[in-house]
C-alpha cells in the first residue's frame, strides 16, 4: 500500500513539474541558438572590420601624397622613385605590366586547366585519376619562390633561346610561371564542379543519341559552368597577387608595353622590392601605399565581377 502511494505521489509530482522542465529545456536551447548566432555574426563582422581597417591604414599612409605632389603625379608614364634630377611616381607602367602578365597567364590557364579537369573527371580511368589528383595538389603547394627559381634557371634561358632575345626575363616568362601556379587551382575546383553534375543529365543526353564527347561539351560543362568560372576567378586572384615569382623572372623594367617579349614590372613586385629600403614617410613611401590601394581595388573589382558572373550562370 505504501509503495502504491509513493508511486502515485511520484507520478503526480512528475506530471506537475514536467511542463516546467520542458520550458527550461526550450529556454536553454533558445539561449544556445542565440549564442551561436552571435558567434557567427561576430566572425562575419570581424572579417568586414579587418578589410575596412586595411583600407583605412592604406588610405592614412597614402593621403599625404594626394596633397603633395598631387594625385595627378600617379598618372604619369614614368616610375623613377630615385633620381638626381626629378623623381617620378607614375604607376601607369606598373599597371600595364600587371595587366599584361595577368592577361597572358589567364590565356594560358583557362584552356589547359579546364581541359585537364574535364579529362580527369570524365575520361581518365580510376588509376589515372588516383595518380593525377595528388600530383596536381602537390604542384599547388609548391612555394612561389621555388617556382620562381625554376623559372629563373630553366624557363628564362629557354625563352631566351627560342626567341633569340638578349634576356629571357620577359613578361612571357612571368606569365608562363603564373599560369603554372594557377592551373592546379583551376583543375582542382573545376574537376570537383564537373563531378558534381547529376548523373541523370549525362544519362539523358546519351539516351537521346549524343556521343560521349558531345555530352561532355554540350551538357556536363555548361551544367558545371558556375564552378568552372569560380575556379578561373580564384586562379586570376592568385595571379594578380603573386609577388616573388614575378619579381624574379620579369626583368622589373618599368616601361609601358604590350609586347610579351619585353621586360615589365608589376605592382606587387614594386612594393616588395622597394618597401624595405624606402625612407619612412617620404613621397616614395607614400607612393608605394598608393600602389597598394590600386592593387587592393583591382582585387576588389575582380571579386565583384566574379560574384556577378557566378550569379548570372548559377544553375536554378
């Protein structure tokens, strides 16, 4: 009888406090959700804050140059930061050199990278894929200074001999090296995008009588176009921001040219070569920060274009 009364009391107490326990669990879960949300928002806000602080820092260091000698000085056609007569800080030769190397590297990267990704994803047998993938990923991890040394010792003499040049340190040499560095990124991301295309797309194309090659170029590649474009944009981002390899093999001649066999100088190489020796607070110092702002704006515009292209070609 006592056991029956005790069990009855436990049941009554449990039924009485059950709603309160359930409410406490809901409150705890609500606080946990809010904490996670605040943590994620804080991480996102920190990223934005870092970018804003970078802009503020660059702007603060470059602002005196706008007053003296004036922003018009940046649009001159000569970069001569050290001279006994008159110093000149025109960034036009640096911009054209960067654009020339980036454009050439992109022309080399797109066909090789996309075709290699298609072969690995759609044509290669499993044992070939198991060999090619690690090799490509290993190539992507090679330090840029090692690739620059390879270009200086091997590629530059080869370019010199093939074209009969007095020096192999040209824009073409730098573009080939940058393409070598960007191709693994394009291959890896494009191959993942191609393999993510639903198998039903390919089966439907083959069922309609298309050949395997037609299916690849007419169905698979268009379906994976957003991922392929993303890989190309990431590859271009690495090309624009690369410093050491470009500084070692391009000749570093600050001239305006569109000929691939001329020596050129990029914005990144200029900052890396001159920032360590420039007097703090001098006009040369401020001009280098102006170059950094232009480079940062170029990267920002590239990211905006990439987002627009991805949004335009996104499936569904």
